[in-house]
C-alpha cells in the first residue's frame, strides 16, 4: 500500500486536483485499478 500511495502522490502533483477523488475512488475499489489509473 505504501508504494501505491507514494506513486499516487507523485501523480497527483503532476495532474489536476480533479483527479484526487477519482484516484481515491479507484483505490477504494481495487489496488490494480488504482495502478492502472495512475499509469493512465
């Protein structure tokens, strides 16, 4: 989880604040979906 959180934080810095709730929603549903979204 720590690695995913760090990766998500790095992405949040590079993307609009609008993506924050989307990432949080994805993380609550599935870790894999979160990684896929971050890579997107």
